[in-house]
C-alpha cells in the first residue's frame, strides 16, 4: 500500500511558516549577536569600523578574547631619592673583591674602597686610600662644574664687529664641544649632545654684513689666561699630539681638518674655519685671521649656543674627553675666581667640593682631565662625591651618574668586562682612569640583592708588560661586586 501523500506539507504552507518565523529568527540572531558582542567584544575585534586604531588610540585596543586580567591595584610608592640605601657588609665585600685586587699583575700599590650611597655609612677600604687618579679626576672636575655653574649652563661663541670697518671678530666663549662644521643629518641622528659650530655662525654673520663685500677676520680667545700647555703635564703631551693646547676658542677638540694631527694654535685654526665659511657665503676675506681683544660693548652680529653643561658632562665622561674636561675646568676657575686657567680651575674644583661638605684634605689636583701625574686623590673623596650625586641634594650634579659608561655597553667600557661574572655587564657604571702604569675604575655597582654600592678600585704602579692583565683584574673586582649580595638585609 503506498504511503499517503498527506504526510508531507504543501510547499505553499512551508513558505508560509518560514515567512512567519523569519522575523523571529532574525530578532533572536540579533539578540545573540548583541550578547556576543557585549560578552566577547566581537565588534572592536572583527569589525574594522568599530575597532580602535592602535596607533592613535593604543589605550582603547582591547585584550585578546578570553584573557582574564587581574583587577587594577594601586602600586606601592617608589622609593624616594632621600631613601637610604642598605649599608654594606664589609666582610662580604672583602670576600668578593680581595682575590682580584690581590692579583700580582696590579703591582705594588693597590687601593680599593666600597660603601653604600648613604653618606656616613660603613666603608670597606684596602690599601692606604690615596692614589694617582688619572681620568677618574674628570668626576671631580665635572662635579665641581655642575655644582658651580648648574646643569643648564651654556657657553656662547660670538661674531662681533671689529674696531675697523668691515672687520669681524670671532669671540671664544669656552664651548668644550664647539665644532668647525654642522653635523650632517645622519650624524645628527647619532650624535649626543648637539654641537654649536662656527660655519653656522659664519652664515648668520655674513647675513648681518649684507652678504657681499670684503671683510677681515680677527679672533679673541682672551677668556682664558695662562699657559695653554699645563706645566704639570709631561713635556711631550702637547708636541706629540696626545692632547691639544687648551684655549677658549677650540673647534673639533683642536684636531686639524685632516683628522690626524692636533693644531699648535687651536684658536687660529677655529678662526680660519670661520673665515673659510665666510668665503663660502660669497664674502671676500682679506688676509689671515689675527688675534685681538675686543672692547666691551662691541656690536654682536651673530651667536651660537652650546648644549647644556649637563649634557656636555655626560659626553665628556662617556668618551673620557681630555680637551673637553680641561675647558670645563677653566670654566670652574672663571666661576670661582674670575680666572680661567689650569691653576685657577684646579683650585676651584677642590674649593667647590669642600663647599659641598666633601673632605678633600690631602688631595692634590693640577688639571681637569687627569693627565697630570702629580695628581693625588683619596678614594673617600670620590666616594663622597658619588654619594652626593645620588642623594636628595644631588640634582645639579646628577649627570655624573647618568654620564658614566656602562660596563660592556657604552663609552670607554664598551669593550671591557669580557672576564669576570657576566652579570656585571649593565650593572656596573664607572669612570675609567688610565695612564702608563695606572688603571682605575670609580663608579657604582648594583649587587645581586639590588642594592647600589659606590666603589673605587685602582693600581698606579703597574708594569708595562702587565697592563692588560691589570685592567682585567680591576674589571673582575668590579664585576665581583655586582655579583655579590654585599649589603645588609633590611631590618624587620
């Protein structure tokens, strides 16, 4: 018997039922989509028109679906600058660093000192504490300069009208980083800090002179006085191009345009670079520049400003710039006594440190760079300066800490710390000090317990054949400090 046809609905009835239920289905679908969009945030995730732009609205970009984020909690307050760092445990420091400081390659005179960043806290010392500081002297020079002049101080190089018609005078203002030419775009992107230059100054001066005609160039470097070659340096330093003569008008650290030799008269070299830039503008420059002293009130044609001293200090420390440190030392002399010279600068440095409450009794400083082998400094002087820079009153001199090279990464420590605990790379920040027979480090190491420690390690009677091994021994001692849990645990 055949199945009855009545068991199947007519097509017309099916269409009627679908048409009747379709609105209900659509409504349910929309409700479900709404719930899904609300519950699972489909709209912002999958619909471009509703999504936040991650470039312009990063804070509105939603986390991945299903990610369970903890509730927001107010973070604990960050330790303030006046919070004391934990004191060191002298026995732990001794156990960590003594093996490396006892390395025979360091010679017969080795000193070491370690303390926390809190003034007056316990200090571990080794040796008699007095050493030939070499370039760690730069910490003293720049610390005094920042304390005296302030980190925002800039130095102006000017072009003024001379006493005779069509005479322009380049006046040095003691800019430590003055350049002969502006940086290229590529150089500007990778150079810190920015540099003033005499070519840009010449363009402005030429415009003030009308852009045409004949001019005579003169130069005035009378801001600094006394010898340009420090009597406390070895006699061959300047003749053998180890360091430039120090003047108030130097470009490119006194290095000649060929990049190989240093100028015997950096001020004249700067004036010649200025004159050449004037020629490039279309002016006719007559004769060779001559040295003069401009009278007060001379009309200013143009001027360029240096970077702030805080940035200059960071640069000098990073690459251990001798000429820059000496120019800054002369500026300390000007600020403290009105005289810009080696002698006045050295006296001004010690006087300024003494004014900060740092005991400099017995310290002898003869220059700003540390090239002088007559310098003698106590390790505790360096430690006290680092403590001051890290303390609540140290804002003006904070560039001492930010400017010191980082072990294994920057400046004069980029290729150091190949030996010793690897943890030290990035956790030791220190100024190097190197002369023939002298190897020193002074700075801050962060121990494995997270506590910073100020330290000075030095050896100043190293045999020539042991110099590399001695340097590595000093590095290992600093690295061992960074690998040590050398601070006392917090009370409670």
